[in-house]
């Protein structure tokens, strides 16, 4: 019964993956300040408490700002780099891509610490802007991966045809490249936004006095009575993150209809 | 100076010469074909004329203006791409009107021009159709209309019929020729299909290994190829080794198996001298069956309707002779090789 064994293994693995995550929403509806079984009844008061928490709302605002700025900047940078490596015969393109992707493999704590030291050395203050710069390092590789795949999926002859029909590079970009890249651009915006929004370590080192949401949550863990509220917040972030990633994947896979050739 | 003048143009990619010192002159209003096997450099040459590649050497001039550094969007050329490159996010009308935006026409004028072009390529009423819903033949027409609507001085066509099935291809050949006559624009077509090149064009340049081998009208190309590569590439051809004995008003050759023959002087390619070893070339349809002649054995016969195609084995020769016609018998036949149809080519 090899198949049954594999099935059990798969189920156990899924449980291992998702049980911890599900603890969050379950306890966020639990009517008790103590995080322990048995559950003691259903409540939404932790969620209601969130709406009144002005410090939390401020941190949320900070995270949205940082996420939006990071998403726009990293998608723009990714778009330029992706166009360069897919549309030109560039010497050293592979090497450049490797270097761009390297920050993905540098431990965040090392990255955060290095950035902290660097900012200190050049005399820049810790701020949300510094967080955005740090997040760019992590997000550009994601944007690049999504956008390169998209560029490779569309026919370079389309851009040549536009040039042939009298449009210069700029107008060709707006009339052909941009509309055809739009699903990829949207996917990249969502992915980089959510990556920045959920990022903790770099933000922790660089945010200074303006906490982002994950930094705020970390701070709240010192107060045991705040824990259920943090769980409610975590549950919301989890839901939104998953939803955004699903949207991004759907967009990414929505291909330009490949031309059918034949009669 | 000719309308399109390509002189000493070369292009190499990664050290390999793809186009090698090519000279080419095309007259205004001509339907001209660049014919050659894949990889012979014909598409690269076309792309240099369109501005998508820059020549390493040489000059390209259109209507007296040197084009080498002019980007594609400023050239008086338009191109029909091999895969048509129809803009997938635009409908048929917007695809065709795409290149008109730059001309700053009035709205009704733009509309009229695009509609007229839709009619020329027989796509009336399909303006609203999405690009993804077009058949192969329709895509080809949209690509053609989109390029022609700008009234280029020179239209470049890169294997425009290659993606179509055989019947559609034949119908489109007739139509392409009719459209060219109607609009009067110079057409430069790239193809590997010799039938297409011969049936469509006023003149054909045969390319091989980055060089132009021969430029001639289709009939001349077929009847008087100037080298073995051209003779081989266009149609079916039999070759025999021979030696030139004497060149006078006619040419006397010793053709071994075929005996001593006298050819018209015009059948000899230029540059051949007495005592040269040459190739005698003859088309299958010019080889005749007769009562007496070179004896051979029919090795295979293919029935083709009004005629048949035979492979005839003759003694002392490994390759069978291709013969097109109607054999009087099965088995042993006698072949004659009329000297008027034997062409003397350099043995290279």
C-alpha cells in the first residue's frame, strides 16, 4: 500500500505547513486573553479593538507608504533591467542578473545591519525612506524575475513592427510594450508590495522612530494583554497577503494570447 | 542611380559573415525577390534595408538617400514580418491605422485611408475583429494592409506566405501580385520558395552563403542559370561533366557519355575558355525519348497527370538521369539531349 503511505505523508506535511498558520485566526476569535486550549468562546472584540488603536493605524499607514513606494520603484527598475537583458544582446547580462539577485541570498539580518552601518557612516537619518531603500534591494530581484518572464513571453517583432510603422522608442513603449506588459507589471507591483509590507528585519533596523506594521507588532509582544489584538492583526495581514499573492499569480499567468498560425 | 541601391554591404554576427559584400540594384515599381536557402543571409539583408540591423560595411541608399544610420521609424520602408507581428491588443482597424497616427491626418481622413486599405486587402467589415480571432490568411492581409497604408516607397516582405497552407499560399500569390500592380509600390520579397519567387517577381536575386549568385528575370534564371548552385536551387537539373574543345560561333564540347556536342555560344556561361572542364546542365523536361540515343533503364516512374517523372539509369554514371515526359516503353529506353537546351556552367 505504497500509495496510502504517500497520501498520509502528504497530509501530515500539509498539516505541518498550515497548522501553525491557522493557530493565528483561530485564537484571534477566542474570547480569552490567554492563548491556550480549550477555546473559551467566539468573539470579535479583538478586531474591534484594532480599529481604535491609533498607534497601530499609524504603523499601518507607514507600511502602506513604504510598500507603495517600494513597489513602484522596484517595478520601474525591474522593468528597465528586464527590457535591457531581454531585448539587447548585452555582454555580461547573466553576470549582472546574478548580482541583482544576490541580495535575495544574503541573510536579512546581515543586510539590515550593513545598511544600518552604511547609513550611519554617510550620516543619513533612520527613516521610512531608508526602509524603502533597503526594501528595494530585496524587491528588485522579484520584480525582475516576474518581468523577464513576461518580456520573454512576447514577440520582439511587435516592437520592431511599431518602429517600422513610424513610432520611436518612447511611443513604441507606450503603445505596444506597456499595454502588453501590463499584467506582468501589475503582478510585480503586488508581489513587491506584499514583500515590502511583510518585511521585518530591514525595517526594524532602519525605521527609527517611525514603526512599520511588523515592527509595531514586534513591539506589542512585550505586553501580554495585547497578544489577542496582535493575533487579530496577524490574521488580517495573513489573509490580505495570501489574497494579493494569488492575484499576482493569476495576473502573471494570464498570457498574451499567442498568435495562432494557420488558415 | 537605382531606386534601391545596396553596395558592398557586409554583416557578420560573432565573426561569421552572414552577408558578404553584396551589391544589389532595384528599380522603382519592381517586384523583386531575394531567393535562397535558409541561412543564406537574405533575411539579414532585408532587415538591414528596413533598419533593424546596421551594416558593418557598405551603403544602402533608397531613392538617392543613404540610409545606413537612419532608424527604422524614419525610413521610407515598411515591412511585412514573417510571423506578421499583428498587435494582439488591438483590433484589425487599429492595427491598420497604427502607422497613420504619426502622419497627423484629420480623423475622417485617417478613417477613410484605413477603410480604403481594408477594402484593398478584402477585409471589409472586419475592422472591429480582435487580432486573436483572425485566421492565418486574414493575419497576412492585416500585416500587408498595415504596411501599405503608410504608402512606403519600398515594401519589404519577409517570407510573407510561409506560414500559410498550400492552397491559401497559391491564392495569396495571385493576390499579392495584383495588389502590387494596383498600388505601384516597389516590393522586395524574401523567400526560400523558388516557385513563389519565380511566379511573383519581375526579377529574382538568388543568394547563397551571404553572396548574390545571380540576378535575372524568372525565365532567364530558369533557362540560363549562371552556376551550379543556382541551377540546383531552382527546379530540377541534370549535370554532366564535359570539356570545352573549341569556342567559335558554336561551342564544341566533349561530353563523355553524351559524345561530342555543339552548343549555341549563348548557352555557355561567361568566363569559360577552351580546355576548361565544365558542367553541362539540362532540365528533365528537355531530355527526350527517342529511337536511338543514349541507352538507359527506367529505374522509377512517378505518374504526375499529363506527364510522368522518370529516373533513368545509364551505363557509366551513378546518378540516374531525371526525365520528365512520357516514356514510349517500360524498361529500356533511349535518351536524347538537345544541344539547344544544354547549358555550359563552370565546374566549381
